[in-house]
C-alpha cells in the first residue's frame, strides 16, 4: 500500500471518529449545533472517501487502455470534491 493510500485511509478513519464524537457530544448535551456540525463533517468524510478511491485508482500501473497510467484520476477527484 502506497504512502498516499495510507494517508487517505487515515483521513477516512479520523473523519469517522470525529463524526462519532460530535454526534455523541451533541446527543449527550442536546446541542443541535454540535449535531449539525457532525452532519456537516459527513461531507468531509465523503471527500476523504473520494480521495481514497482516486488514489487507489491512480496507483494502478499503465495498461492497454491507459498507456500513460491512471494518475489523472486524482485530478478528476479534485473536481468531484469541489462540487
């Protein structure tokens, strides 16, 4: 597993833990603002998942249909994460 794949995986894990902590704190305190922040953090988790998938794809070696490799997958994910 490449370094960037490990970092992307860590991002997913840390975002997931953060969401769980925010939800727990929001439910325990009854603070709607903390719960809404947890929901907002779901978007960060989605971006981390997109980044993880694109990094996995970009690590693939060149093949017949992609003679120069799959590195552009990272650029496409940047566009997806932006919107």
